[in-house]
């Protein structure tokens, strides 16, 4: 009688534990299946847009993380698992991409910097130079915001900016040069500066809010070819605009760009 009761009392917890394990396995299996579907969908999206997306890489890490969380945290940890993270990452990346990518998946990259910035810094001294930079930055940001550009990063005396459409990038460039010529702030009137701008259009790689790839390098090289007060654009940007009357272009000649093969025809925009 006592033995029978002991067996019975052990059986109930054992069955409950097995049931919990079964539920956990079902949840894990469902989570991994959804994650695999999400990876497939993201990879298809990357292929369709011809742009490598770091979201797929994050999704892979999320799938691996699911197993680790089950091992380390059990079912409770799983409830905060990879699917929630994966969904959040996917939404964040889609929002970021939607802000700057054209319908064909390209991004127009815009580089600017101040001509002879080292000499100006030396002449003014660090304190006045920082104040001049603040006026410059405020002007650049206002013109970029007006055209819907996304400032990727500031690089001391210059900027790297992404635009959805090449026309928006050139409009921002034209606005910047006009504002600098007009001397729209007292400090910029007292110490005039000249900004050089380079623009190129192509597909890019995104990672942690930054942009990489040969087309980013191309845009930087185009900017390095510009003189103060100039807007130089690549042939890719020039051709992407098609027939239009808003801007005028003059050939700036063929040049060799450091690290990029062949010669490249550049255009001066106004």
C-alpha cells in the first residue's frame, strides 16, 4: 500500500515534467521554424534589391541565440527569444533602408569637406575654429534636412550623407554653395570658407548605421577631386537623373581615382 502510494506520488511530477519538456520543445521548434522563414524572406529581399542587408546576418545570430537561451535560461528565457529580437531588427533595418534607398535599391552618397581647413584652423586658433565649424555644421544640416538627406556621420570638417534620390543630393549641394556664397551667418561672413562636394550613386552595404562598399569609396574619391565651391558628380549620378531641366552639367574631365580601376568621367553640377 505504502509502496503503491510512493510510486503514484512520483509518477505525477514525472508526467508534469515530461509535459513541460514537450511544450518547451514545441515552442523551440516553432521559434526556429519561424526564424528560418524570416531568414529566407530577408535573403530574397536582399537579392531582389541587389543590396546586401545585415538583417539576414542578425537573423542567423538570432536563431543560434534561441538554442543558447533555452540552455542557459530555460523556457522563460525563450519567451524573450530570437523571434522578438529578429522582428525588431527587421523593422529597424527596413525603416532605415526605406528612408534612403531609391526604388531600384540604390543610394546617393554625398561627401563634403572644407577646403584648406588645416590652414584656416592654424590661422584662427582652435577656439575660433571650433566656433566656425559649428556655424558650418548648422548650415550643412539645415540644407540636408530640407532635402530629406540622412547624415551618416560627421568627419571633423566634413560630412558623409545619404540621399534617396540623386536630385535631392544635388539640390542640397546647390543650397549649401549658395548659402556659403551669401554668407548667411555673421561668423561665415567674417571668415568665408569654401566647401567641396562629391556625389555618387550606387548600391551600398549597411552595418550599424554606417555605409560601406566600393560605391562609398567612389563617392569619397569624387569629393577629393572637387575644388572649393564645386559640386562634382560621377557619371552614375549624372545618368541616373536622365533628361531634366533643373540642373546644368559640364564635363570636368576623366580622372583616375585612387584604389579604383580605370578612368572615370566626372561632371560639374550647378
